[in-house]
C-alpha cells in the first residue's frame, strides 16, 4: 500500500498510520518526538506522499502557518492562543494549551501548543489517549510543580 493512499478519518485512525513527524528548523521541540517515540523519523519539511504529524505552533514551525489561518487559530502573544474566538492564556512551565487537529484530507495531524509544554502534552496525550474525533483542545496544568508532563495533568477542554 502506498503512503498516498493512507488517510485517516479521525485522530485514533491517524495514530495507527506510519506518519512522519515534522517540526520547525533548528527546533528545540525536535526533542519531544525523539524522547516520546525513539526511532521515529523527524523532518523539518512536509514529506511528499506521506501522512505527517506537525508539531508546534506557527512561530516555531512555518509548515503550520496556512492551517492556522484556515482554522482561525492565532497566537497573538507568547502566552496566548485564540481558538474559535476564545482566548486561552498559558503560563510558562505551569499551565499550557494544545490544539490537535486532523486535516480534512486525513493526511496531516497538527499538534500546536502555546509553548513547548503544551506541544509536549498534546503529543504525549496522543501516545496514550486517542479518540475518534478530528479536533481536540487540551489543557495541561503542572499540578505537582515538577515541570514534567504527566497524563493525569492533561484534560480535554473540548473535542469534535
């Protein structure tokens, strides 16, 4: 089966594909997939004909800029994400948000945190708790102040 014919109907289905991970160039967040899924290939550009999981928001990963505009998602400041007109405020290392969105074609999954903590929480969540939805907004709070993302610290704000 070719990569081109591999498409997903929902987040659960996407995570079963042999996807490429795409991060921004010179990105600190390249460490996220290498730590959580050792051996998985990490790229800085979309991989033609292959499903791609795109990590980070538009400031760190230029590959997600167009999708943010299409979805009406913005990151107007270092600590702010706006989704569907609602503002979500983050606090570095203590609280963060992450938008997870599967493209309509089912070939790209976007995981965009306000900070690297939100991105890490989103990717970590997908390794453990995926569901049959196309969009999730996740909220992470460092309940024990150890700066380590733990599954019980991540909650779904909304999904569809």
